[in-house]
C-alpha cells in the first residue's frame, strides 16, 4: 500500500551514465516495478495484491481499523471473563450464603430470646401460683388455729385485733365470785411486744417480673403481712393462755403443799362422774409446727388443771359469806364471852346480819343438820379425805342430812342460836375431826384468786 503522485512517470528513469549503452530490461527489476504501487492523484489508501489495486477512502479505512480493534478488545474481554468467571461466581455464591447464614443466625437468636422470655414468664407465673397457694394454705391453717383457740375455755371470742392496752384489764376481766374459784387471767400488756421482738424476721420474697407486670406483688405482700399479724396475735394469745395455766398450776400445787394435804389422797377422794370411752393417746404429727406443739402442751396442762380443780373443789378455801370479811373472833385461845375465862375457840366468827345467806365452801355431803348444843342450829359438811366444815348459830337450815352440796350452795341463814351474844356465823374447818385455823385455808384461797 502506497500513496501515488502525478509528477512521477510510469516509465523508468535513465541515469546520465547510461547514455550510449544498450537498454536491457532486467527480469528482477521488472517484477519489482510491477510490485510498486502506482501513483495516485489524491489521498486515498491503495492495496495492491497479485497485480490488483484496491483503493479505500480514509473514512472507510478507519472504520475498518476501528472494527478490528473493537473485535480484538471484545475477544480479550471475553477471554478474560471466561478465565475469571468461576472465581466471581464462587465469591458471589459465598457472599449469598454468608448473608443467608447471617439472617438465619439472627432469626435463631430472636427465637431463642422469645423462648427465654416466654420461659421466664411461665416460671414467674408458676412461682406466683406457688406463693398464692402457700398463702391460701396458710390462711386455712390460721383459720383452723382460730377455731382451736375459740374452743378453748380460757380464750373467749375471736382473736383481738390489737394488743391489750394498759389499764384495760378491769374492763375486760369480770370479777370472780366470792364463792367461785374460777379466775380468768389476763396476759401481761407487754407480752405480745416481747413475742414480736423474739419473732424471726421474715425475708421479703423476691419480686418477679410477672407479678410486677400484673400488679400482684403488692397484693401478695399485703396478704402475707396480714397473715403474719394474725399469726403473731394467735401466738401471743396462745402464749398468754399457756403462761396463765402454768402460773395457776403452780399456785394450785403450792396451796395443796402449804395446807399439808396429800394430793394423791385428795385425788382419790374425788367422785367420778359418768364418763368413759376407749383410750386413744394423743400424738403429735411429724410435721407439727410451734403452734401445734404449744397447743398440745396447753391441752395437756388444761387436762391436768381440770383434774386439780376437781380435787381442790373438795378443799374449803373459799369464804362462807358474801362481802368483805370481818372477824369478830379468831381461832385459838380467847376469853369466853359468858364466863370470862380463857377458852379455846375452834373456829372463826364472821360478822354478818341476821338472815344473810351462808354458803358451803367446798363440795361435799351433809352429815349433820340440826340443833347441836352450843352451836345452836348447825350444819356439818364432809368434804372427803378427812376434811369437813361446820356452820353454827344459824337461824335457819336449808339442807338435810345426806344431801350432796356444791360450792356456793346456801346451807342456811345467819342467826344467833346457841351460845351466842349476837348475829354472826361460827365457821370451823376440821381435818380428821380436829379443828384447824380456817384462816390458813382462806389465805390459800386468796393466793389462788391472785391474777
């Protein structure tokens, strides 16, 4: 391919030195001349091949060159793509798998979180149900305890809502009868405070999220606090009853000992009432709590105290007349009111008005009821085990021989029969037929009545 010019001729040029020489055509030179492109008259591109010439314009030429270059670039890109296609696909697949795994891990984490939250809620609800069940069982137990306390003779009515105040004992405790030996005891004012100070502190239960969310925690706390207060009041009342019984038992045994009486002999003399049934021993359950154990001790003490009360019902330690005791003459040696000489006075003279009732001081049986010398009208009651009492100078007798009399029963009226200078009651206490000072028994009665 060459570019032609018009100034050149297609014929061969002669060298100046060639003048005079014969012109000989050279075959090689002729072939070379044939291969030389012919000159052209413009800027076109010419391609000569096998003696043929193909001329191209510049636009077509560059179009062809550009097409060849684009085909080459396309071929190179295609070859590169196919060379690295596997690596690209592998990276894309790995990236997609990584994203999928990340999503699956996130979903699994959220699911586990939901499961933990659900499990925690279920656990909190189960704990709440258990606490509520414990409260219900505790309330049932406290109700049964209140029933047991209400059935006790030493506890009247329901459990008090507040601790007894100082100075209220006279308002709540009835005065004992002058003839009755029944004494109602009142717990010390600070007894409940002492018990509360010794009571162990109950740790507050942990607050659960379920209870917080549903507003039940405060309700459970109030219920628990209320039950704690009821239980403390019950334990305080039970402790007061036990302390009262123990104190009375000590006084009763001390009275029998001070009077020089044989407790076994007195118990043997107690008449048996119509009772019976199979013997069933009392046993505590293995899971018995402090309340049940204390109630068992109280019941045991109460049974023993009832037995002692029946025994002491035969001991004449009560007053034979109502009202303030005023003696006109004591037991022992005195000046005889009629003779003025020293004489033995075997009883106590109680000042009283004519017609005042005279009451028997212990259970027993009337062995004498009528006129008896210097006693005037006299009643004698046998209390068993060698104990007996006499009531003299009566204006009227209201019992007959062989009659069974009870404590406080009226056996006659005050008078001035027999060797008497005025209306009064001559009262004697005898052991095995020998007169003893009745004041000894009266002082024992005062001791037993001391609250």
